[in-house]
């Protein structure tokens, strides 16, 4: 119980700090909007083929915009040596990691929920038909992005070229999850429910989430404390 | 002692490789593909050697985190670099075969994609190492990253089966139809590649240890 209270305190602190400045969320949302705009030049936004690749487009937006939030997660603690204070606090590394991950998750999901309707309007995509399943895929994909991103945010916080290294490390690891999320999202946007052919991608997403959450919780102590 | 073992292994690897190549030269061309099929005796063993290297890198990384012995860190980086070279060779030989048989250098089929993802994963491991200066931090962080990479490999590989695939189904140990004698060549060739990989890793390991020694001497010189 104590563990979850610590997790909640960290998550609460992070969300509150972010809501006061809104720097990461605003940057992330603006960035998502810019990518959505740029895609309209890369593809004909009216055509049917754009709808067929819409899952891929959407997840590229989420992954890029999410990286901005995740980059700030540990970097925010650098001024005034807050990170050292957090590590020295009488809580386990796992609690610190999970708290930060939950806060990031809330922010990433918030950005996704705002950019989803924008995407649907700009690209004339109907989300209504399979909305609950789409939200499930969104939630699972966002957790994959968050857990990997938060872990590598902790890993890269003190190293040179932090902003470059985080995406460089995150996206290749994330690729199976992104593959699954893109495939499912495309199907759901086109109005096909998750069926026999696609349910394994859902399983892949869940498996990915579970495995990497476990691995991160086990290994984060090494990253934070050494 | 270690140098002697290294020499013996190196000579064995070269001898085995020469013998394999001589045997392969004598093989008749395949009915459909012609002589290009012989590339498979490099392509497949190289992939397996690269996979073995991933496994060794995982073990070395875990052992480093447990023992904090820098020898394991040196082993992890050495074996990863060698494995990356083998995987690159695997991708290149596959690409040559694909150009000859499919008419294209690269197809975005799942198996090729997953091999490429693995290559990028371990390449970013090496990039991560370069970005960290402090030795203990570098060793710890890269060990954690290596474990993360290794977890990804089976997920990436299993997603092959779910994605439509253009890659020929495995002919060795995968229900393909090939003459019985070829298994023996493939196995000998696998042994040759594993030996070659071991030799290269040992050379790289020696390199890494000398590097560490030089660094510590430099630090000592600065201290005075």
C-alpha cells in the first residue's frame, strides 16, 4: 500500500508541476498540429489511400509529440538538483519510475485525445463506428510509448545529446508496439472491428506493455542509483 | 595463454572456412536459382552467429549488473560489435540474393524489416555508449539498454509470422526441401562462422581492455 501511495505522490507532483507551466503539453500539442499540417502536403488528404494509412499517420504524430513530453520528464528535475533529491528520498526507484510514468501517461493520453478529433476533422476520418476499441488501442499504445519513453528519459537525462538520444533509443525498441497499434488503428478507422486476423496484434500490444513494464520496474534502480 | 588460444581458434576458423568454400565450389548449380543459391551457406550461419552474439551480449550485460565487473562490460560491447558486423553481412548477402532473384535490393517484408530493426537496436546501443563519458555509468546504462534490446528481439521476430511475408520460408530446419548433404555444409559453415565470431570478439575484447588500462593510467598521471 505504501508503495502505491509513494507512486501517487510522485505522479501528483509531476502532473501539478506540468499543469502550472504547461510547457511540455503545449509544445507537444503544437507539434502534433504542425505534423498533421505537414502530412497534408505529403499526401492528398482527400483521397481514399490517405484513410488507408491513417493509423500509421496518427501513431507517427503520437510518437513524435509524445517524445517531447517524455523528454521533459526527468530533464525537469535537473535545475536545483531536484533529481538528486528525488533519488535520495526514502522511496524505491520503482516507485519513482512508476509515478513519473503515470504522470507522463496522463499527459500523453491528453495530447492524444485532443489530436484525435483534430485528425478526424482534417482528414475526414470517421471515428464513431469503433470508438471504444479505438480508445483501447490508444490506451495500450500510449502506455507502451510512456513506459519505454520514461525509462529512456531517465537513462538519457545526464548524457550528452539528450534530445537526440531519446528518440534514437525509443523508436526502434517501440517498433513492434507501433506496428501493432498502427495496424489496429487503421482497421478500426476504416470501420473493421478487431477480429480473428487482428486480435494477435492486440495481444502483442498487451504483451509488450506487460513485459516492458516489468523489465523497467526491475532495472530502473540500476539507472537511477547505479 | 590467451594469445595462444586466439591463434589456434583463428587458424581453425580460417581452415574450416577454406574447406567449406572448396566444398561449395564443387556443388552443382541449383535448378531454379543457378549458382547464387550458394550464398545461403553464408547468409543463414551469419544470422545465427549474430543471434548467438545477442545472447552472449545479454548474459554479459546481466552479469555486469550483478557483479559490476568491467570485464563483462568489455565482453558485452565486443560481442555486440561483432554481432552487428555479422548481421550487416547477413543483410548484405540477403540483399544481393534478392537483387538476383526478386530483381530488387530490398523488400519491406517482415523478416527483412525485423533484421533491420535488430541491427538499428544494437547500433543505437553503440551510439548510447559513445554519448556517456563516465565509465561506470556507461557500463550500467548500456547493460540496461542491452537487456531492453534483447527482450525486443523475439517480439520483433515473432511478428514476422503475423505479417505477410515475401521472404522464402526457412529451408534449413524449417520444412524446406534440400538435399541431405547440404545440412552438413550448413552446420560446418555455422561452426566456421561461430569460430570467426569468437576470434573477432576476443581481439576486440583485448582492445577494450587495453583501452581501459590506458584510461586508468591517464587518470593516474593526472592525479599526480
